[in-house]
C-alpha cells in the first residue's frame, strides 16, 4: 500500500487550481480517492499475492511479460493525457514509457536503494535462509550479490532493448532509481547519500493516513495504565511470526494493540485491542513500542511519533530499512527466520525498558518534522514543471 500512499501524499499537496492531476491507482485503492480534485483512472497491476510470492522465492519481482503489459498501459495513459511529468512508485515500466513518449519522469524510492547511499549486502529471505542461518549466508552473499542484482535487472533490460532503449547497469539500485528525476521518500540525516546528482531530491517521508474512525475501545485503550505495544505488520509483513510474537507479548506486562490490515490473525493475546486499520502515527504516540515489518511505511510513522520500533523484516526492502533503523538507534531488528518467541521477547524488553531507544526515536522525530513532504514536492514541481 505504501506505493499508493506515497504518491497520494505528494499529489494532494499540489494546488488543483494550478495543476491538473491524473491519479492512476490499482482498483483496490480507488475508494481512498473519492471526493478529490483528481482525474482518477484504474491501473492494472500484478496481484499483490503474486508480487509477495516473487519476493519470498527470490524470483524477479516483475517478469518480462508484466513489464511489457505495464509499458503498453503506461503509454496509452500518457498519450491520452499528455502530462508535463509522470510520477510513479515501484512501477519499473514508467521510465521506459515516459522516455518513449518524450515526457519527463520522477520515481519515488527510498534513499537506501540509491547508488549514492551506503551499500549494505544483506541476503534476502528466500527458501534457503529457512534452512541455513542468514548470518552464515551473509558472508557468502557479499560475493554473490552482483549475480542476484543482475538476475533482477535482466528482464527489465531485455524489455528496454525491445523498445530500443539502452540497458541499465546490472544493479538493482539502478532499476529502482531509473527516471529523469529521483525522489527519495526519506530525510538525508536518517538515510544519507554521498554526492548525489542534481536530479536526485529528498522529499521527506511522504506520510499519508486514510480517514479512519477510531474504534469503540479507543478511550479505554488510552486509559489502560499498562505500557502499550502496537503490532502492525501491514499488508506485506510475515504473519507466520505472529504465534511466537503474541505468545511473547502475553508474558509481558503490556497492553497489546493490533492493526490487522484485514489479514487473518492466527491467535490473539487475551484482551488485546484489535482493529482492521488504525491511524498509525496517533496510535504509535500511545505506544511504548511499535512492532512492524521494519519497512519504512511501518517504521517511519512510529519514529515520527517518537516511538521505538521492532522490525521483523521478510523481504529485501524491509531488511535494508530495518538495518538503517538499528544503525540510527531508533529500534531493533529480528529477521523473520530468527523470530523465535525468546528472541522477540528479548528485543521487546530492551525497547520497553532501555530508555536510550525512546530518546533516540524522539530525537529522530524532531529531525523528521523539519521536512514537510508537501512543501518539498511543491518546490520540486514548481521548478521542474511550471
């Protein structure tokens, strides 16, 4: 969902009296676009379940046939509306389509995917990491990572060549930052880059929250004297860790708050506060710890609220984000393969009872507040489009 909410956060910051905005979205998110000053079109995308399956198996995220289909749809929309710029998020066809239609493009990504950021070689969660410790495999992966990147980029390069465009370097970071402009959904202090080119721009964390009514138990939860732990694994977190996580939490003196994202919860802590969706920043402010998949869509709202995070990553993006989180002292990470009840309990206890984590999260919250995504994006658009 983050790849929908980040563009929406930026689009809604623009003055509709100055700009005509066409927002193309997968059908499952159209309901969040009602009563907006946008032209709304449904965008055909690969099913989320298929994308997550590719992630878990280490397969190419976007097969060639998917990229070709995306290019065809992109070009149809671009030729219909003739925009001055196309902005996209995790749409690898976009740079191809925009180039073929002679329209500048801007791609939204996280700065830790930048070729100008610190390189972190982390073995992704694939079937072998369930059998062999990732800590052992990481040593090997430092040498085999170029092959894994080439495998991911190969299909995209094949499609680029079909359309007469030059190949990208065999580096997944080149794939995620392919565009006329690159918009980092980060702040430079938290995820720094070294001498990025002038077409790379930080635009803050691009937070957007749907208008969600608070559940009936909200005031009861706020009045609960126990420290609260918010569990929000989102749409892509690994649910298989929930039995161990909830068992660990049941043995701690905490109140558990769970946002299910509409996904099945295998077991529930006694007297947990549970809802399908919750306003993450506001709920995180009530919590002492947030447990999520570790990716920026889960951890950034918590850090913005000054609350430390336990990240339990299960894909490459989440693993990179969790490492950055831990490096900055705003939380801890436990990989999904290592997420035993004992390790999860130890990590949560550290975050609950060691004050340095909360102090660090609060310090980073102050930094995050300096970067208003709407203002930064408006300035970018005014300079590059107006």
